[in-house]
C-alpha cells in the first residue's frame, strides 16, 4: 500500500486529474443558483449539481484528489529520507579502488597519502573550501567524511514539504473559509454571524475623475463590541480592515432602492398642483376618505417572461413608481408612473375620479458593498510557497558533494566521491584541491609510484 501511495505513476495520474478538474472549475461559473445551471447548461446541470461542480474546489471530488496527492508526496518523501540521512553519516561499504576508473584510483591514492602524511593540512584545505569534515576510527580503520552544501541533498524533500503545507492550507481554506457579503447604508449596523462584534458604516464617499467616472469608493467603518468602538478605519479598494481573523474589503456600491424617497405631483378637481414626498410603503391622506399609498418603486422597469414587473438592472435607467389611491378603502386609482416617459403611465381609475399623478423626482440612499472574508489556511499557503522556493533554490544552486576516504593498515585505501550534479566539475575541484598539498605528501606519492613501477 505504501509503495502504491508513493509511486510516481500515481503522482502523474493525480496531477492530470487536478489539472482537468481545475480547467472544469474555470469553465463552469462557480457559486451560482441551481436555476442558472439549468438554464445555461440544460444537458449537464444534473451532473454539475450532483457532483457539486458548481463549487468544485470545495467538492468532495476535488478534495479527495487533493488529499490523495498530499499522501503521495508525504509517503514519497518518507521513503527517501532514511537513505539520505544514512548518506550524511557516510557510506558503510566502499567500492575497492582496484575496480574503479583510473581517475578515481588516482584521486584515491593522492588524497589517501595526504591524509596519512598530513591530515591536519588536508582538513584545513577542505574546510577552506567550505566542507564540513569529520574523521571516524572503527575496527582499525580511519574514515574521513567531507561534505559540502548538505542542505542541497534535501532540496526535493523541502520542495515536497512546501507542497504538502500548500495543499494542507488549501484544504483548510476550502473547508473553513468564509465569505460574507454586506450592503450597508450610512449609520447602519450589522451583526456578523459567529462573531462577537458588529460592523457600522459611519460614512461612505465616492471620488470621481474630472470626466465623471468613478475613481474610488471609501467606507469609514467602526468595529463595535458591546456598543463600544474597538477599531475605526477607512476601507477602500486594496486597503482592507483586518480584525479578529476577518478581512473587510471594499467591493462595490449602489443605491438602496428599497428605501427610495419619491416626489409626486398631484392635480385634481381643478386645484393647483401640489408636491408630495413619500417613502416606499408610506401612505398619505389626500382628503377625508381618500388615501394615497406608494406601493413600490423599480429603478429599471421591464416586464419579465410572465408579464410581471421587474427591474432589468440596479441602475435608474427606467424608474417607475406604483401608486394606489383608495376611497373608503376601495381602490379607485392604480398604476405605474414613469419618470422619463410619463406618456407611458399605465393607470386604472374610476371614470369620475378627477385626479392626475406624475412622478417628478426620486432619490435613494447609497449603500457600500463590503465583503467580510476569513481564510484560515492562507498563512500556511504562504509558508508552503516560501519552503517551495527555498527547496528549488537548494535543488538547483546547492550541489551536495561528499568525499569519503577509508584507510586500513596493510590494505589499499577505499574512496568515494559523490556529487549530486555535475560529477566532472566535482572531480576538477578535487584536482585543484590537490594542487595545494604539502611537499611531504607529494613526495610520498612519488615514492608510492616508484614502488608500483
């Protein structure tokens, strides 16, 4: 089982699945209502909703694949670590120099003679080259182990650790992050679900460019705990308010049409016109027994597929107000009044009612669109990215090198020179190192060569 979970084939399959699912999550709009998918994806809506592809990155399918990939990386790293720690301690068995290439035999001979004749100078020369050097003696054998850039040996494991932390952070974010959309008008306070504090919008301002386009939105907000202001800050785009694990972002602005104030002009019975200002849902008694009621206001009036009044957008492109007049609680006037096109007013009235009503003015308070977001896995993701970067640096720029020399009286020296990258350059470094040998070690080499001849 462990072998399967740590296999490269499984890693490749899981990576392909993650890429495919990510592409699907990009192509399918996320977080919409079920009716949206039934309308735009009629053939696939059942599959999308059953597999939860409408919020794919939180779906059991995607989380399962990500978790399997996490296990794959974890077990792959655990399989490699024991061998690498063993390598740091130095190899136990050596290949006899007689079976090694000529270059290895020459390096083994030269370094072994240097170690026998002048070990202190060899240690000093290696340390000047930034090698970590230690000498062990066991069973009559002297072993020198020199290592350089040891962190480079664990570069892949650091990369794996970074990926593991990133995936864990992503899973935590997918499962526990919050997104709360808030629409507040000035002076309004809202309690945040699951929190011990509330948010109040003190002031909302919009800055404009000279051409009239919006430059920025700014919301002065206060954090309240038990009616006491704990923090106050102006929130604008790219400048969120941070408090108790939540970030408050400025997202949008708009008009609160539910709180629209409408000015009507009323004429009737030959009297002069008079103005009347009402809020949506408010009633006003025109005369004894005759009452006017402002039932509704729509900023962008249209009739939907069912011929029902609806708003095409949140902009005031075709504002209209629904007005009703009752006489002794009996409707005598009912109709939609249009601001830009009063000639299109659709009114039903009793024939003998001498009453003319028109929509003259409207205004609605601005609201600030804020988003309260918490992402508990974000710091882990950043930590994982940092480790991933350090691991890649270790892989490509820290070339682990190891030299091991074994000496035993009466036997040929044993030698191992290992470089994680570019063995040829490593040998050239050792040959340059031999150029600083003391004369006594060089003379010893020559005597050994004479005996060999």
